[in-house]
């Protein structure tokens, strides 16, 4: 095909009337598919010219033998027809596709580095001018494929590289390797494992999820027996199940038998004798002896910090000599165990010894001082090993190294300037051996200089100013900074006598907190002093002899007098309301009191809420007085047995509640009102007939009340009778 022009198919007429029949060829490089599994391939291009859109498109794509420079008389063999083109109503179409998956797979299977395709028309259309078409030479092959993992490398047994001689291992065996995959970051592996003497016992298993980056590993303990040499290899397995090539073979030999004898431990430098020898950071010689147990090729020893170290024996069953510098003074120990070539351990033995205390002594001058004052701290060596310097830090600050003087001491100046924390100086001596001693920790006695706070207002009341005196403790105090309740921090100057007067007003009654610290001219802050102040409420007090709070009393129509007083001097008025009624304001007298009379209109709970008007026009907190108004209506005992019927005569005995009773009143539903005087015992008997037209399923109401000798009528009590 002409790469400089379009790709023609079918018949077309050239200048001079000559008819030419064309096929076009395209070749694609398949090198990207090496070690890959193809899942889908699509060939696409655009139509650039169509002789007659009235005739349907039928362009075919065929896989061919490799196409070099094909001619009509030397065409490459057409091997297989591909699927397509897929329907597209546009003409010319800007995008046509053919599925060429089978063709690409065939080319790869045949070992070809390229795949060639022919564009042509069917035999019955190839010479028909009406079907001729041209295609863009910019043809595109889209591949969906999975790259197989590469060959595994860097094989390890228990994190140690494979070697020509099989590595001897114990009962816990982990196999590892590096597996790379160009298009998959989630790599697993398939492992093969077999006894070298029995290749017929080869087992394979997959392991996924045990990977970090391109490192994979597997635990094979479940497959192993003791005293057997195994061979193994692996191949990568990607997320799609694609497998890479098998790796090289690695071998290891199992040994599940542990040494039986604990090693002997001795030291010419450290013994189990108080108060000890050497010191922290002073190395001593320790000898581990396997006692001739030839299984033992080395030793593990662990110090009190759980740091475990290894020492090789000079020969199987022999000794190891180590130098170890203790890190802890006083009684301590090393835990020692022998180990064989497979890593199996013998029983452990504890070697106990005493370490002489040689941490430096620390003394600071002055012994006690205010925060921010410099302290000179002297470091003095302990023990026999010469000291060349000291490494120290204050709390969690960075460490500083200072040299020791000729006498082995050093003096440093520290500046503890935070009043809110405790200060510790941590020091280690640097020995002439190059080691450091363990830490010496000394606390600094620091006075944070919290100011003194005095309250000058006794029993403060909400709304009244509260006065405080602030007294400096920290030398050189120039200002005080305080915060009252939830307000912002405020700074005031200190007087010549180191005091300041502060006046505040509490936002609420109850406990209010005052926080205070002082500051010097150099900016050194003291600690914070706090004082919790109990501020009394300024709400009014309410008193009523007739209606005391929370006690059933009085009754409907019985007046009660309510008196208001205030703990706050000079109130001018009181504003009160009952439940949701409109508020009423009454003036206070010269004593700050006010009274009013209230007559309840209904029984039950009523809530009186009252506030006072303060001298500055403000309003006090509110007080609520809960009143329980007794019911005075009479009670009735009737012979209805829980229900009544139309026409039934009902008899009731009325019992008084109201004092000085003069008469009972009663009515049935909305019927006429009746009165009856009380008998000598204060009761009265009444009877009524249930109306004949009383509806069933409803209640008949008997209304009851009473009147006393003063003419005061009680509220109505409703006695209900069910009519079934």
C-alpha cells in the first residue's frame, strides 16, 4: 500500500479510463506481546472516500502470510477472515473496527514477530466500480493483554540467599524471592517443593497476599520432616492467573533436633557479688562454653533491655568470648542459649552479676530558685573509669555534649523557664573507653512564682462588682494578666508594692473562676494561680403563708398574699406572672419589699415566676414558686357498680371537703342545678334517674360542688358514669 496516500480497496477508474482493482496491506509489530496473554485485539481506521454510499459496505480484513512488498501477481496467502466491519450508518465512516483477536493469536503462536492483514472486497464486488472505497493509512491496532510475571530471582531461605551447599534450617522455614511483573503490582507465586531423594513427592501450592512490593514469601513448615534435604523453586502468578517461568532450584536441609545442654557462662570482670564491679558502659569479658556439645555452633545472649546478640563458637561444641558493656547498674543478668547450625536453641541459662553504680552525680546551685533563674549544675564522675565528657539534656530538649575538666567534672548552666512543667536534668558520663554510662536523672526544685489572689468582697451577689487584690510572688513582676470566667485575658500593671487591684462582675451566679499569672520585665511568666468564687444569685425570694411552695394548700376562691424580697439592695420593682399569663409589675417599698394578693380560679399546680428590677435598671435572675391549689369540691360515693343503664335510679352520698359547709350543689349533665343541705355529720344523700334516652357507649356526667357559709362556691367536680 502507498503509505503516502490512502489505502484503496475494490475497483476504481484512473485517468484515461483504465480500471484498477486494489487490495491494501497493513503490518503490525507484535514484540510487545512477548511473554503475554492476549485477551482482545481490534483493528480500526477511517473511510476517506466512497464511490457510492447507496451500496452497502462489505470490506473484509484477512490475516495473511507476512507481507513484504506484495504485488497483484505475488500476493501473500490469505489465512483467515477477521470479524467486521461493525455496523456504522455514517458514510464515509470516521471510525470502523474489525475484531482481529484470533489473527493476532495465530501470528504469535506461529512465532511471527509481526502480523499482516489485507483489506479487500468480496470476490463478487471486487471488480464492481460501485463498491470501491479508500481508507486512511493511519490504522490502529488496540490490544488488551496481560504480561506474564518474569522469572523469580534472589531466592532466599529464612531471609538468607541460596547457596551451592544446602542451608541447614530448623522447623520454621520461610522461602522468599523477587518476582517482577510489568503490568501487575499484586503478585503471588506458585511454589514447588520436593525431597531431593524423592522427586516423585513434588508438591505445588500457591501463595497470595504474602508480598511487599516485588518480594514474595511462603511458610512451608507444614510440608517438612526432619533430617531431609529439600529442593524447591517457584514461578510468579499474577492477579489474572498468569504464570511466569519456573525459577532456578534452591536446596535446604532440615534439622529439628535442639541441643540438650545449656551453656556455661563465666566472666573475669563481672560476678554475682555486691556492690559490683565495672560500671554501666564499662565493657567486660564474658565466656560462653558449649561444654563439648558439637551440635552447638554459636550462642545467643539477651540483656535486660531484651536486646539479643549472637556470638559464633570457635568450633562446634567450643566457646565464644564476647565483650559486653552493661547498661543497668545494680543486680542484672544475661540470658544465654546455645544454637546449632539450623537455628535450634539449647535450654537457656541466666548469668547473674552486680554492676557498680557509676552514673554521674548531679548537684545544682542554688538548690531551689524561681522559674527563669539560671542554675549552675555540676557533674561529678563515679567509678574507676576515667571520664572525658558528659552528655546531658533538660527534659526532652536536644542533647548537649560538654568536655570534662582535669578533675573529671563539668559545670553547665541551664535555664528552666516554663512554670507549667517539672524540670529534670538527664546526664550520662562519656567514658575513656568510648562508652556512655546509664542515665542519672535529677529533678530541679523550681518555684513557679504563682501570684497570691485575695478576695476583698465578702459573699458577692450577682450584679455587684467583686474586688480582688493580686500580689506578686515572682521577683521583678511588672504586670498581672488575668482571666475572669469566660472573658478574654486582661493585663494590668503591678504597683510599686507588687500588687494590683482588679474589679470584675460575674456573668452568672454560682462558681466563677479567676485565673492570674504575673510577668517580669524580661518576659518571664509565673505559674497560673486560680480562685473559684461562689457568687450568690440575685433572684427574689417569695413567701406566702396561705400558699407555701410545693405544699397542697388553699383552694379555689381562697385568696393568698405573696411577698417579694431581694438579697440585692435597692431593687425598685418586681415583675411576676402566673404560668402563661401576662406579666405584672409592682413597685418595691423603701425596704425593697412588695406584696400582692392572688385568688386561684382552678385547683392543681400553678407556677409563679418573678424577677426584680435592679438599681441600675437591669433585671435579676428569675425565681419560680410552685403552688399546689387544693381541690375543695365534694366527693361522691354511688351505687352504680361501675356502670349505669337508662332509667336506673342512682343514689350517692356526698362527703364535704370545704370547711364551714352550707350546702351541696349538683346537676346531671346539662340539667338544672339542685342544692341540698348537709346533715349533722356533714354528708348529704342525693339520687337521680338515668335519662331513658341516654346513648349507650357514652358517659353520663354528675356535676358536684359546694358553698360555704361565706357564700364561696368551690370548683365543679365531675363524676362520670359509663352507659354500656
